[in-house]
């Protein structure tokens, strides 16, 4: 796979020593979502048609605004399509930090949480048809998260570390 041509549908799976309820909470609870990945407070109205958005924490907001020179009040937004706690969450997703990426429009994310021996398998499917810039960002072609890269592979690894050890990869 090349940086210029990431697939239109990306699928990532991570196995986590946790319960489905713990993983669901880590994905949907703002206090949890602010603890891993790129941080930020995820807000879900878990009804079909309900709003989804991520509000940056003060540190993220300051860094993003210093980088872009633009105010940032919402990192990502979208709409809940399906919520079946603690098994499945489907929502649209649009990254708002870059006007070109935001212009690609909403893409679709599906989280599937399945109990397996010793924990859960968390599968994230991101449908990115017509959104090549978004696809390149979330594919994680930049290995070092400190430089703004890592994408979904890093976010899911960070989530796994937090749930299993109480500490993130960077913490």
C-alpha cells in the first residue's frame, strides 16, 4: 500500500483484555475518549440520527490553533446511524481541522465489539469512498504519533494499552 493510494475501506482489529462494556465505555464516554489517542471529548447522542462530535481539550485546542492559525471548537463531527451497546456502533465521521479534508465530507465508521476467549475483538471499519485525503490521514502512514501521525492503528493501540494497563503509549 502506498501513501498516495490508501484503500477506500480500511479495517483494523485489536484484541483487548477487557469486557465489551469496558470497551464500549472507552469509545463512547467523553472522559474516556479524552484519555487516549489524539484525546478530545467525544459526545454521542446514541439514537439513530443523533449527533456525534469531538470537542478538543484545552491542550489539543491550543496546539491545533497554533498549527493552523484557525479556531478549533470541534475536531470531528457526524451522525449516529446505529447503536447497539455494547456490541456495535455505526456513525458518520468528518475531520474538521483541515478545510480540504473537511470538504471531502462525511465518511462512515463501524465499531464491532465481539467477546472472545480472554477479552474482546474490537474491529473498526472505516469506509472512505471519495475521501482520499481522509483515508491517507487515518491509515497511519506517519509512524510517530508525536508528529501528528499514527491514524487508527495508533488510536486503537493506545486504547488497548489504556484498558489493559491503565496507561497510554505516550503516558
